[in-house]
């Protein structure tokens, strides 16, 4: 019977956390879906690219969603107990809310361990994979399917392609192709038909023109060379994809630990902030969820959201200041966690929960 109340409250908190986190993930997925679909429509991404980008985005967003979900779940679950009079009945039987601090911190510690694994291992991998996938899709779409009746530029606008129509077999008819050389010479080819294929695994493309003429020279000069051909293959070199290794967000944690660069230190401290935030928000949530008689059940939800946004924005500001060298690594983002700790202890002290928690621990021994 000793832990009956704690188990009951923890079940309420965990169920609420799962529900709140699920709703927040669904909202972020909807936002991610609209953004990725817009990008896919602009650049003609494939279906598999869209699905992969959405899944990777969900992994990256979990490190943000989980802490705020924990904060809201504690505020909502305990707020319901206060609103429905259950907490008042428990207190009348001698139960002090401070006895919930230990079990709640136990749940928060488990969540913090999972967040550490996410932020230090999975999120950098997902971010790196997302950048590679997006760059590969943009590179693929730069050439993409050549639509009939419209001009298409590729190879960093160094080539212009146009086809009057395309038949059911994918053969292009009445084709125009212009390329600019580094020496200032311009090459223009017109052909009756053309096909295009992938020339290699590195993304190179080959446009093969049939029955046409090629004009090559410098604009403004009369020494143009005219060549008549039956078949003429033109390789199209696409720019190499960006590997994303220069972005600190994508670097593995071990690579960040190898140097004392301010950018790497800022990234390490920022990655450690999500697990610490989960613990600090748990400390704040317990006293924050307390409702006065006749207060609405959701009265503290708005305050909790404000606390989270102020907390997360201060962490982002501190990360930027640390990258610029305006903050010492010893101060870094730790002063923000210190402020959160002071706020949580202050709220507990004002409600008389610190002494009660110490007494509960001593009594349990």
C-alpha cells in the first residue's frame, strides 16, 4: 500500500505523456509533410525521398517534443488530480505531494537516458542522412524528366534544353540544346529526335541527338563551325552532391570531442541540454501543476508552455553566443540550466515542498 498512490499518479503521468507526445509528433509531422511536399513539388522529388525526409525529420524533432511533452503531461495529470479533488483527499489522508518528486524523477531519468541516446547518436545521423538525401534529390531533379514544350536549365544553368514533344516511348522530338563552354564559346545543337540516359553511377547524363546540326563559336564572331550529324552524344556533368560534413549538427559526437573548437563545444553542450532539460522541467512541473480551489484544470498549461519556450530559446541564444566566443565554455549553456534549477527549487520552497520531500525520504528509511 506504501507506493499505491505513487503508482497511480505515475500511471496517469505516463499515459498522458504518451498521448501528449503523440499529438505533438502528429502536429510536427503534418507541418513537416506540408513543407517537404512543397519542396518536392518544386524540385520533382520522388515518393521515396518524401517519405524518408519525413521520417528523418520526425527523429530530429523527437528531441524537442519529448521534454515539452513530459512537462505538459505532469502539469495535466497532476492538474486533473487537483481539479477533481483527488489531491485534496490524498492530502487529508496525510499524503504530501512532495512524495511524488522521487518517482517523477525516476521516470524523467529514464526519459533523459533515451533523449541522450537520441541527441548524441541518432539525431546527428538523421540530420546527416537528411542533408545527403535532399542534396541527392536536388541533384537528380536538376536534370530530371525533360518535359516537352518548356525550357529546362541544368548543370548550374550552363545548359538549356528544349523539346517540342515527347512520344509514348520517351523519345524527344524537335530538340534544341545550348551549352556554354569555359572559354566563352557557345555550342548550339538542333536535332530531329533525342534520347537521354544515365551514363554512370556518379549521376552523369548522356543526351544523344539524332539527325541534326551543331553550331559552335563565340557570339559576335563569324567563325562559327557547323557540323551535320546523324548521331551526337553530349555528356552532361552534374555538380557533385554536398556531403553535409561541414555542418556541426551532422557531425558525430566522437568527432566533436576530438577538438576544442568553440563551434564543436557549443554543439556538444547543446546536445546535452535536452536530457538535462527533461530533468529540470520535471522539477518545475511538480509545483507548477498545483491548482487553487475552483481554478480551471488547464490553468497552468499556458504558463508551462511559456516556461518551455523561454527555456529553449535561451538555450539557442547561449549556443550562438558560445559559437561566437562571447561566452566561456565553462559558462556555456549551463547557466540556463542553473536558472531552471533555481526556479524549480524556489517554487518548491514557496509551496513548502522541499522540507516535506526531505521528511518523506527520511521517513521512508
